[in-house]
């Protein structure tokens, strides 16, 4: 199989314009004859469904949430980047493009990233027009901040709830189309398979999560905007119901899964407390602007703190190791997410961690409070300190906060071409669910930008190009492929209910998560990955035999929902490990221990790994086949990232 | 710690429900309330018994999915929190804790503690938006918005649509929810063209859904996890009156 990126020719700044001109158009009168299925109602899904409906397409939109407004995009705190250059500080489309390619550690596709930077400005215009209440200056114009180590102020924000406000904007646009009967919205519906006819995506199978009814839906194209797979680690900052099932079912039907081992680890999360914990909470990384990260120099001191025999406030300055400031004097505590995370892990591995579990480092505001006063710090970060207090029952003003990295985002996803279409014709993938724009590491405030770029400004054009040049006959619900997919879903549900073993679903999910975090997390090595590759099939076998899913298929059954998702996570986990094993280089969000510089920094290997690793499904019990899409950099020069 | 749960169990929308007791044993005090329910449910599942159905998603207080009436209070004891932000340290050893779903005619129970809040979506569908197609927008800075207006709009827009306001109200009124969206959009210049039609359409839909009327007792504000002010309800009334008089 050949993976064709379909990147148009010509200079990079002209590619999208010329491509839009060359794409065939669907006559306005014919648009209503086309049905498009959109799965997901997050930033990408809602914006895509609303925008396509505005154009005149007939849209069927599905979400497993009880309302379209609850998709996990809502939880994004920090902001959204756009190359507006409102601050006159030297930003431009080119600079945003450059920063994103570099930040992604040269593992993304240049042309896609350039387009993302180009449309970023339109996103802000659109959102403001929808009534998104971005922060403003006293003169009434929009306010910006610098975010995630960027050298320019290009981040737009709405307090600490930017994701919420952007999602509500897209949700309201979607609700308007539902009211106009251009979008038919199905809430509490989980997609459990893609229907392929003659190799093209022509529909999906869903389960109504209230009645348990399994149904099929046919269309001319299917758009997946189903988010990331961070919950494969069990503990992540993702919402409880985020899952990989839609993407994984598409993978099993032939869509290649690209760079599955690329996950982003966010440095400033509240550390794990115990076995019972259900998820991790992120605190905005803006905290690193004023907080200083440290652990004790001596292992014995850390031990005493862990046993509550010593307070961190009693550790004198010369007993503290401000390890980010020490190792990266020019960036200090503001090094990118991957570097900050890896260093925190490293000092904890040395036994110098501070939380009860030993997995935590301090984020200390003592000096900032001394310098600026308590009031200033309260005004800047009050809500974050409150949140920290609520969760940990400790005051970050009186005692340094404890933080530890946690899984936050997944850069990998279904492979797509320049049109955001997977290698299965008619199957489009948007937002976090695809692999395309962030390479091996996502910069802060870029996820919201990508989700909305894909949904508002890319898919409305590229879907037309596909539909106009594809004249396939309508598919009815009585088609053999539809019946076959329905039967497959029903059989799978029945199998999960039939096991009647002794353990709850969560047990297997936790076990998988632990293994993935330890062997395929921030740092990995060949030996660990091989162990994981041997253990995952055992876990799968144990799950199939010993899981207990009570209740029936014909009613609301949350254990059944979770069981289906965990089964897919186990298969995905195996592929992630395989991908990580194959990628014998350190890059972006992951550190391959065999590939490091003398100073212990990540060492990329452009000679052997400057490609997208896209995996093709080969059937149950078979290893996937690896296809490589080479990455060429014509506009940004490959350099080793250095934050020294 | 050990507590006893008295939980509303209802197998399906149109079937009768009743309270059932569940022991919650050896719960770490640092656990969240929903993690306590996870522990109880895991135990039930490993015995092959049906777990307690409840909704939750982000578990950080922003998605608005979770919502349990705990000892008579939507989202339980504590101010300005959602159910997922409640921790077991708010309870004492040996407590009996009562768990009920949101109770309102417009929010039918689907199962146990899970309710259907689609009525809120339909209220938004009736007009809770600014009509602008993708691509129509002018430059974002072409229209300055006074910071105070923008901040007030943001205060209202912070609503997470959880429905605690309805659950807290003896009339099951949705006025706080509706007023938050009406205020958000009425305070912004972009929201002006549809200002009058929006408020009328949303109020009509709200009534159609079977939500009650506001009698100004502010239970909604007291239980709102985002502390949305009842001043928005005053604004809603004003907007509605003006719209009726002027159109």
C-alpha cells in the first residue's frame, strides 16, 4: 500500500489557495442530496457539522455524551494560538508555522502545519463573531498572552476556560443547525463500527446507550472527530469517557493508525494519591511563569519529607536543587513541556521525589510571593491555588505545591492526507483523532487551533472535493455490508456480557495503564517495550476470560460501555508499544533511552526516522504492517532542539 | 472510612424507583465522592451485580455532566463545586449519605442517578446563539467591546449547563440557565441583531419543556457550581419585557 499525502505542488504559502481552487465544487442545489456522518461534537466535530450544514449538506451528528456541549474540548484551560500579530511583536503566519514545526520536533507534515497557521487568524474572527468572550483590554480590543514558552504573544484566551468558551461557540452554531433541521443530532449514541462498501466509508453502526438498540446509518462520507486516546494509560487528564473505540474500529476496517506512540505528557498535574484514583487534574502551565521547580538535593531529605518528618519549608536554599534552572539556564522553569516532564521523572527516579508515592516535585511560589506580594500572586493564579487546595487539602501559598507529569494529549492518530482523508476513501478524520499537525510534541494552545481549523476551515472545502468526484450509488440499510457490520457489533456486545468472570472492567484498565505508563510513557527502552509486548496478550486473554459485565445489552449499561472501550484500549496499547519499539530515536514527547546525547538530552535520528509510521491492520492475532510516509522539510531547516 | 449510601435505584425511565442501601467500606478520606462510587461499583461488578448508574466525565468541574443530589443538595455540601469536586473528607465516619437524581419534570430519570437534560439543548436550539455562518466574520478587532461588558458576558457564559439550578428550585425553574445565555449574548454587540427575538424564543421553549417559574428565592444561585448570579434573571425579565413591548 502506498500512502499518498496529496500535498499540492507549488510554494508552501500558495498550496492551500491553489488547492482550494483546484478542488471540485458541489453545486449548491446538489449539496442537500449528500448526507455526511460526523462522529463527535468537540471543537472539530461540532464546527465541522455546523459548517457543512451551513453549506447545505445533510449532516448526521453523533456523540456518546448526553449533550453536544460536554465533549472534552471543554476542559482546555490555557488558550488558542493565532497569527494575528495584534501585539506588533513580530508574529506572522510564517513564524507560527515555524514554531509549530520546530515544537513538533520535525515530525509533522510541513504543508498541513502551514495551512493551520494560515487559517488560525480566521478562527479568532469566527469565534468573536459567535460571541466568544475572549479577554479584552480596556480599549475594548482583544488581549493576548505568551504561552508555553512562545517568544511572541499570540495566545487568545477566555480566563482559564478557553476550551469551554470555544466549544460553546461551536455548540451554539451546531444547535442553530439542529433547529434549522440541517443537522440531525444523536446524543448518548456510541459509534461501534464503520461500514465500508466497495472500499469506501459509507456509514456507521451505533449503539443507543439508553435503549441499547444497535442501529446502522448510511451516508456519502464519514467524518470522525472522536478525540484522543490518552485514557489508554487509565490515569490521564482526559475525561472518563474519552476513548479510542471509533478510531480503532476504523483502523480495523483498514484505516492506518499513525505514530501511535506519540503521547504528550503535561508537566504540571497534581500527583497521584492512591490506587483508587480515577483521573488526574491538570493545572495551567502558566504557573511555571512564577513558580520555581525543585526537589531536595539529598535523597535522605526527600525520604524524610515523604514520611512527614520534615517540611519542605525547612529545607534551606543550599539543600534545594532547582533542577530546571540548573540544567537549562536560559529557559529555566519555562522549558517546553516534554523537557520539564522528563526532568521531573529523572529526579524522582533518583529517589528525590517528594509526594507520598515518591512521584512528585515542588512548584514553589515562595520567592514570587516575596518579590511581588501575596496579592499579586493571588490575582494571577488564585483560581489555580483554590483548585489545588480543593483537591489536595493543602495551601500552595503556605507550602510549595506538588506537581508531576501526566498524560494529556495524543499526537498520534488515524493517518490522513492533506484533505484530512484517511487511506479509506470517504473516511475523514479531524482534530486530535488524526495525526497530522503536531508531530512528536504539541505546543501549548495549539490543540484548540487545530480542532477548529479542521472543522471550520478545512473539511468544508475538502469534503466537497471528495463528494463532487465520487459518484457512488446510495447505500441502503439492507446492504450486505451493513448487515454484516451490525452482526459484528451485536456479537461483540454479547461476548463481553457472556464472560461473567470475577473482575470488574476497571481492574484490567488499571493494569493496562500501569504497564503503558511504566514501559511506554515518557521514557522507554527496548527491554521494557519487549516485556510489555509479551504481557499485553496475557492481559487480553485474562480480560476475555475473567471480566464481569453485569446487566443486559438492552438498557443503559455503563459497565458494558467501559468494557468495549477497554477491549479496544488493550489492542491499541499493543500497537503503541510496537510503534515505540520500532522508533529507536528520542523525539518530542518521548525519550528513547538508547538515543541520548552525552548530556542526557533527547537525540533525534533524522537519518532513519524522519517519517510518519503508519500501521495497517492485518487481522486479530496478527501484527500490523508498518508503512512509512517520508517527511521532507523544504522550508524549515532540521535542527536539534536545544534549551540550554 | 466507612459510610452507608442510600441510593435512588430506578431501572428505566417509566418504571418505579426506590431507595436501596449500599455499604461503602474502607474508603480513603482523600478520595473524591465519585471515586468512592467507583470503589463501590467495582465491588458490585466483581460480584456480578449491577453497578449504580451515574453520569460523570471530565471530573474537574467544567463539563457539567455529573450531578447528584446529595443529602438534599444538588452537588452535595460545599460551595461552588460540582459533584466531581466533592471529597470524602466532607463526610464523617459512619455517615449515611442519601443520593438522588436531579428531580424535575423536564429532566426525566433514565436510570438510577442518570437524568435526561436534553431540554436544555432544545432551549439553546430555540435561539441561544448568534446567527453567523462560518466565513462571514469580519476582523476580530473591528468591533471593540468595553472590557466591563465583555467581563460580564464571560461571567454569564461560565454556566456549565449541569442543571443544578433546576434541581435546587422548588419550582424546577430553568431561569438561571436561560438567563445566563440570554445575558451572555445580550451584553455583546455581536448579539444585538437577534436580541429581541432570541429572548422570546428561548422563554417560549423553556415553558414548553415544563420548567417552572421563578419565585425569586435564589436557591439556584446558592447551589450553582459556577456562582452564576441571579442578577442575570433580573436581566432576563427586563430583556423579555422590552422584547414584548418593542416587537
